């Protein structure tokens, strides 16, 4: 795997763990992700984190930052 594939895989893994107790939201994220709408998926996760007051683990924060710099910025 290359850097981009690794960043995507880690971000997906971390988001799935983060949203495991929010199945409807996770489903919407997965739909965007499957459609390769990465910006939409990223913004959705950011909104969900704010709306539910979720706290990201250090690993999740790192995956988020890596994904942001590769795909969003």
C-alpha cells in the first residue's frame, strides 16, 4: 500500500470505531465513502463529532489529520 491508501484505510477504520454507536450516521458516511465522495464523508464526520460531542482518540485525531492534508486541504 502507498501513503494515500494507508491514510484512507486508517481513517476509515478510525471513523468506524468512532461512529460504532451511531449506526444511522455511520451508514450515511459509508455511502459517501463508497461513492468516493471523500470530502463529503469527511465533512459529515466533522459535523457528527460536533453534534454528538464525540471525543476522538489520539489515533483517530492522527488519522483525521493525515486524511485532511491528503484529501481535503
